[in-house]
């Protein structure tokens, strides 16, 4: 007979209870571990809302109390990329283009709530990371500092003009996207080497280029050729003098890819259609230039010659020639603008000056000998940002600043307006391949002339621009009919192949 004491029974019971408790605890730990793995994955994918994180912290404490090891912190989705100096303005970070610190990045979720903030910094790419917004659609905004730094100055820096992916300071991506880059472009740093660089030079032909059929006018009055040309290589681009006549000042707009030239009084060489105060805009097109009369200083009240009420052009009227035929003296009352006899500013037409239409024939043109450098226009220059054209008026001896209109652009984005509020929210995708047509107002309130059309790109974007260049997906360039102070209309199809309930 085996005797079992009470103490033995208690010991066995304790041992059994301990084994049972350990088994239950092991099962609980396994269950909680599975829950931790699932929730961690949900956080990575952005399925868990921000207000659920405190409950997840309770779960972590429970896991710790249960003895379940936690080897890693839950990784949240994050937007990352590089803010860089885009020297050549092509929208792509090329070799030797440095990273830029000090730019603020704001990330907004689909409810337009600021969910992530970062500031660019560091010397390796990516140089910013903005966590906390999940993996769903977000809107990323890049903000230049208000106070200039050694690296960035919002008064000088802007967006690039190329065909890359960083041409906007607002991007629509997912909250776990990488390579969301932003290129900062300063036009004063623009340099691409000598390859592809063009040289533009005015030419001078004896005679009057304006009459129809003028042999002088049919010759080359302005040419363009590659900087790398040598020897006797003929110019690739050239235009006759039927519009521009004699010009000298030359300025090139990088932004508009246009050339501006100013009229110049030169003995034996005829002036163009705008006379002594003319400024012309030239657009390179293939092997020639499209010439547009751009601005007439005299017609706008900035005289480059004598007033229209001055004495007539001619010997004995506006000037006299001595007996030896070597000295011209200008006649007439004093012009208050110059303090000189108004005859100095009387130029006369090309025919008044006796200029022939055959360049091989001689001409006398006596007054122009002493007028050169004293009437008309001198040099012109354009500001680095392309906003201003500086013009030297030789007659008034004043420097003028003309404000230029930057290339005109009309564009936006066609998107699926899920909540029908008319606002481009972060979670609303763009619609590609939508045909957008641009119409011109032919009379007040009537748009009957189609100017051009374009298909939206993969992000739903479309742009019509007067800037020259090669058109690409979503961008139609060289739309010459885009002019300042004009009214245009955009038209979209009312239906298409897409199945979304609404688009804007």
C-alpha cells in the first residue's frame, strides 16, 4: 500500500498547473506573435490609420509582459527623394549636379491633412525622407526658404524647363514612393558646352531691301551657324532683308528661344519696315528665321530721330554740304530732346537717301556718314531671367528697359474627381490620352477657331506653350497664336474610353 501525503498531492497539482500555464502562455505568445506580424505588415502597407497606433502600443506591452521577443520597430511608409541643383534645366539629376539642403517638403494625405514634413540635407541621395503618411496617395510640395541661403535663393531659383520628371514643385505619388526628386534651376548657371550652340550675326548689304523684287533685299541680312563651324562652311540659317533691314544689337532669350535685333543706321544700308526705332523678334525655324516686328520705339513715344514735324530730308533742308563735298552741316531749329539742330535726326526713307535696289550700284547717302552712332538704336541686351530687354536709344542718349512676356503657357491636369469637389486631391488619379483642344476667341464670347490640340500624358497633364522646342507627351510647343491679353477656351470630350464616373 502506497501512502500519498497531502504535501505530495499539492506538489503534483502545482507541477500540473505550471505545465498547463506554460502551455497556455506558449499558445498565447504564438498567437500574439502572429498578430504582431500581421499588424506590422498592415502598418507598412498603410492599412492602419494613425489613431490606431496607441492600441498597437498596448499590444506591444502585452507582448513584452508575455515574454514574446520584439526584434524590430514597426516600419511606416515614407516618401523619399533628392533635392538637387539642376544646372542644365533638363529636369533630371545628371552627373556632378549637387544636392541642395534647406528645402522644406510637406506631404499631404488624401484628406488634405499634413501628414509628413521633412527638410532636405546631407551629402548622399536621397537627401530627404518624410514618413508618417501610409502607402496611399499623397501630394508632395517642395517649398524654397523665404530667406536666401548660400545654396538656394527663391528670388533667383525656379523650375527647370526641360522634359524630365522634376519640372513641378508639386508631385502626386504614393506615400511609400522613392526617387521623388526636385530640381532647382537658376538661368544664370545655364551652360551646356559648345555642342549645339548657335552663333547669330547680322550682315550688311548695300542698297534698299524693302521694295518688292529688290536684289539687295533677297540677299542674306541675318545668319545663324553652329559655334563649332570653321573654314568656309556656309551658315545653316539665314533670312533676307525684306523686313529687318540693317540691324546691329542682338540679344538671345534662353527662355523663349527667340532672338531680338535692333535697327541700326549705317551708311549705304537700308533700314527695315519699322525704321530707325525698330526691334524685331526672330524665331529659328529649320534653315531660316521667322521675322516678327516686335516693338517700334518711335511709334511708342520714344523718339530715335527727329519729330514728324521737323524739316524735310534733303540737301539745303535738313543738311548742307560744303563746296569741297567733304563736310555735312545739319540744319533746322534746335531739337529740345538733343540740344542739336533737328536736321541731325532727320533720316529720310531709303529712297530719300538714294539707296539702290541693286547691291552692285553705288550710292552717296551723305547725311548718314555723320548720323551713324547719333540716331536710331545702339545695342540691346536681355536679362538672365529673360524678363527684361535693355535698349540703348542713341538719339535721346537714354537706356530703356522693356518688359518681356515670358512664354505663354496654358495647361493643367485632367483627373478623376472622385469626391466631385473640383479640387485635385492626392488620391485622385490623372486620366491619360484625353484630347484637349485650344480655341481662339474670334469675336466677343465666340470661340470658333481651333488653334491646336494635345493628348494628356500618363499623369493627365497637358500644356500648350508658345515656347519653341520639340513637342512631347502632354506638351505642344511653338503655339505662335498664344498672345498676351487674349482670351482662349479649352474643350474636353464629354465621354471617352475610361470608366470613371467623373473627370475634371
